[in-house]
């Protein structure tokens, strides 16, 4: 047996692929089909937001305690327990018809599945240091690309065939299959007592509480920011203060559950900032794209899902091309420039849309560019930001944990930031259009008379009101993507002058 290979490497690669694909598949499906799920379980948008916040807060806590758990259970038992919890939670969600069982199911899913991506990445390190590790990275990246791309199409198909429970059944089946391979390749060994990190139920509870407070304040801002911001700010400040106290306590601990002091490297901290930015952009796009395509362009939900899957398949092609280039040209700068150039093209394409735009000719190339941006930016950061931690297994593990904990906040900030911006700009455009679109205006009279030819006056006014709303939504969306173009140009400039990732 080659010493540079894991003795059961094919099974290990399959485990990595399945766990990471489950993470991105189930997250993408639930984000894309949120409104459809709300209708199935009879909940309001703010109730569904709480379910999202609860899942994220528990996932953050699960990630934070992951290393502590692996030390005491071993990798094999830890993966078995994680998958069992995920499958049980998925079964509860799949059979739920109201908020309470859905919340319970999502909470249990988060306990088990919240750390799947972290687990998949750390399992790569079971391959001895050698070029063979590239195969683990390939399995991880392919799962990310495929899971993220297939999520919209699988969600649309599930609802199209009146089988919405498949949103939970399919990821559960993949996770259960991963256990079969995990049993064949993962070690049972436990960490010696003297080398184990220390924790307490109070620390885990503190991490959960500060995460819940912070995320709740951020997510609720979508509904209450303009009307009742003070309680949200109080929650946010309390959450951030609690988080600072947790970090402070861990920095002083002899055997911390999260070794923050080992992460104080410029490359890692820079990479953490890039990861956070990518997750903010991802969260913002998850909120903005359906809004633009469905409300502004009137595209059917099913067509949007199918098109997103086809477009995001570009991420797989980008990953394959990247792996081939890395062998000869591993430096980071060119990949960042290419990634942010794709982001610029994505934003430019969508900033020029008109009500007559074609999904397949105008929007599909933009989505393909976005998929390429995600892979190029995030995989490049994943490779280069952990370079200073490669010889520190604990620091590497904890660095992955902190990065993935931060991803939950990044996505939430992206969703809320873009939604608040849209609310503000839609309000401004609606006011401006309404001033021009009054009863005596030629802008109003001409379309009204045309509509009156086929419907009565009240119906014509309703139709005109819908046209005004659609126009305001479109203008606000175009402004958002114009702003994203500026961000992309600024990022290219920063990449060219920075000296951390060359």
C-alpha cells in the first residue's frame, strides 16, 4: 500500500463527497423553495425566519463543539451520530404540517448536519500529506459545485411532482449512504485525556444564545428595521458583546474548545475576510435573484429553478479547470482576478435587464458567471488562507470551524442587507413613479385607455398599479446590481495591490 494514500481512500473520498454535497444541496433547496415550504406547513414569513435563525444558531453551536466531540467519540462514531440526528430531523420535517414539528425537525437536523461541511473538509487531512490530498480537495469542491447547482432543480421537481418531502428525504438518503463508506474508512481512535480540549454545557449554551440573539436581530431587520429598530439593535449589541466575552474567555483558557490564539496569522485572517465577503454576496444573491426574476420579469418559479441549475453547472467546469491549472500555476492572484471579473460580468449583465429580457439569452450567462465566481474565489481562499496552519492540526481544525461558523452570519447579513436596500429603493421609486403616474398624466391615460378596451376601469387601474410596482422593483434591482459592479471593480483593484495572497 502506498504510504502517501489513505488505506481506504476511495471510501474516504466518497464520504467527503456525500457529506459536503448534502450540506449544499439541502441548504440550497430550502433557501430556493422557502415560500413554497411556507405554504405547505402553513407558516408566515416571520415564523419561517425564526426557523432559519434557529437552524443557524444550532449549526454554529454544533460546529463550535465539533472538535471537542470528535476527541471523545472518534471520527467514526461522530459521523454516525451526526447522520442519525440529521436523518431523524429530516423525517420530522418531511412529515410536518405546522410550525412546531418543523421547528423541532430543523433543530435536530442542525445538531447533526450543521457541521457536515466542516467534517468533510477535516476528513481530507486523514490523507497523508502528499499530492494525494488534491483528490480529497477535488471530491470536496465537486460536491460543493454539484450540490449548489442541483438544489434549485431538485426543489422545483419535488414540488412539481407534489412530493415536497423529497427536499428532506433526498439529503437524508445521501447522508445515510455516507455512513456506509464512513464505517469502512474512518478511525475509531479517541484523543488521550491529557490532550483533550475542555468545555462545559455553559460554554455551549453561551455560544448558542449569542448566535441566536445576533442572528435574530439581523434576520428580523427585514421586517422591523424601519419601524422598530431599537429592540433589534439591543439584541444585536447583546449578542456581539456576549460573543466577545466567549472569545475572551477562550483566549485565556489553557485548553480551549476553540483556540483563537492559534489563528492569529495574517493569511488566515485575510482569508476569513474573503470568505465572509463571498458568503455575504451569496446570501444577497439568494435573496435578490428570485426577486428580480419573478417579481420584476414575471418569470415562472419552475423556469427560474431549472435555469439556475443549468447556469450554476458552470461552477463544476470552473472547478475542473482550476484544478488543472493549480498543478502548474498555484499562485492566487490570477484566480482572484478571474473570479471578480466573472462577478463584474454577472452584475453588469443583470444591471442592464429590461422587462422584455430573455431568461435564457440574458440571465443564464450571468448565472453561469456567478457560479464561476463562487468557485474561483472560495476555492482559492480555501487553499491559500490555511497555509500557515498546515503544520498545526489543532489550529487548522479550529480555523475551519471558525470559518464555517462565520459563514452562517455572512449569508444572513447578505440577505438582510440586500433586502433592506431593496425596500428603501423600491419605496423611493414607487413614490417617484406615482407622482408621474397620476390620473391626468399622459403616462397614465394612454395605458389606461388601452387596458379599458378589454376590461372595466377598476380592473384597468389594478393592472396599472401592478405595472408600477413591477417597474419599481426592476429599477431597484438594477441599482443593486450596478452597486455590485462597483464592488467587483474595487475587489480587482484590492487584489492587484495586496501582498498577502500573491
